[in-house]
C-alpha cells in the first residue's frame, strides 16, 4: 500500500504529512479519498481536516503530476512494509502529543453510536486493496464532513496497523490518552508495533510457534496477539491467551478479536495478575511488549517469567522501549542476576540507514523514540548450536538457552 494511505490509517499528524512532498505523491487522489471515506466513519474530524488541506494541494499539483508508479504493474496487494516504513520513519502517528488544530480529536457524538457491525465493516474494508478509481468527488466528501467538530480526546478511534506486506490489524483505541482510568492499555505503544512486525516477518520466528500455547502479558489493545492470530495458518499455534492485569482492558480485548475476524480460532482473553494468577494449562511461549516500564515491577515480572519457565515454557519474547535510564539499569541488573544475558545494540531505527533485515522492521515511531527488543530464554537446558544459526549475520552468537538477548539503541 502507498505510504500516504498507511499514514492516514495510522492517524499521522497532518502537518507532518504535508511537509513530506514525496509522501503526498505516493498515492492517487482516488485512493486517498477512498481511505478518507473509511476514516470518516470513526474519525470524521480527522478526515475533514486532512481533506481540507488535500484539495488545496491537489489544485496546486494537478493529478498528472502525482507519482502513480505505485499503480504500475497492476499490484493486487498492499506495498511492502519496507517501502512504507522507509518513507514514514519520521512521522508521528496515532495522534500522539497533537492538538485539535491538526484534526486529531474526534467526534464523540457520532462515535458513541457506532456498533460492532459498523466497526467490523470499516475493518474489513481496510483489509482489501484500495481502489484507484475516483468514485467520490473530494469536494463532495469535504462538504459532507463540514459539520464534524473536535470534541473529547477520550473517544475511541479505529486504527489499522501493518503486520507484514499485505495484512493489517484493526484496533479500536484512544491514541491520545496516555492513561485512561488508571491504565495505559487504551492505546497501542511503539514496542508492540515492533514486536508484531518482527513475529510475522523475521525468519527467526518461522515455525517457532507451531502447536504452541502462546500467552501475552500486559496485552493492552491486543495488537501483538491479534497480529499472530491474523496469520494463524502461518504460525499454526495451538492456542493464544491474551492477558492484561486491568479488568477494563480485558473486557475490550474480545472486540479486537472480533474486529479482525479471528474469533473462530482458539483464543482466550483473561485477566492475569503477575505473581497471583495461576493457570491450569501449560504455556509454551510468553510474549510481552512495553511491560518493562518502571523499576517497581521488575521483580514481580521476572518472578512471573521464571514461573512460566519452571512450568515448562520454552522461551519469552519481550519488546520494550527505553524511556527511563534507571528502569533500564535495574532491568539489566536484575536480569543479569537471574539469567545469563547478552546485549545486542542496534541503530536508532528511525535515523539508521544501515539496511539489515533486523533494522528494516521498524514503524513510524514518534521522533526520537528508542526501541529495544529482547528474548529471554529459559535459564536451564541447552539449545542446539548449529553452524547455520551461528553463521546467520542477523542474529547474535550464543550456544545455549541460558542467554538473555536484549537489543538496545546505540
């Protein structure tokens, strides 16, 4: 999919979109209007604000000047994540730290009446390639949205996140809310975007979840689990258990499952309190994104992971963001005390031009965001040390399962 369409579906800041000329040229006006019609169902003010500037841009840049190279070759599916990422690396998405003048607040009155059917229709539309024909006149669409007004930032929106070259996950969230009712589970965080992409595109994870029971800790909006579920036939897990410690967040997780059309699979949404909840079934793989957020939670988190390992879990995959140096220091210290650990430092994915398979799987995180991604391997038992694995330049060299692999920004 052209990058402009991805930026709109991720609610990139409008002022930043219009600062990127090549980004604006990456989609035809017909494609843009089709996506804005989708967005208008849940966020009419954003659609109106973008379209108001876009029609002016169209007048100043006749259609024949728009780069339609994306259309050549009759592409039948979305463009690759790599193409989209390379052009969107500096954009701020999800209305983060934005203001009403940029079209980032949505119309509460209309959204309160949205039904699950409305949301599922919007989500299913997004999963299909956008038509290039200009079926709706942009001026007519703009006129129909003139009454849209920005109200509360707490009203949910429906965002779409890419998880490979042709698949999107739809999430209903409140992206401008950092903490809603005492939880950070109201929005999708950067580390979850990275982990969802890696699990579905990095060759290291090919076959890693075959016939496995997967549990996600602190799932929040459920992006990571939904990303695996959308690619069920690729990963072929036995079951996915989506958990969070907040009961209100857990109540919303079934909607994520339903919006993405994966409710027919064996997926369970449960409240899981670290150090307290006991599960009756064996978990093979533990996932976690942005769950390392404060020194006070590290001990109980490591205890929880150790408990899974003792019960037979094969490994845990943790993706985290470096926000607080003290949290990072304590995380490293406590992990070193309990696990054999190896640190891999990588370039800032937004700024790096070093083209490696690992670094290309970032997404348009907020400028300056530091993303880390780690693997915690069971502290007992050997992992086969093969030449094929060691000689793979994408992965660190290690000889057994007693290693903690942690990627950090240089």
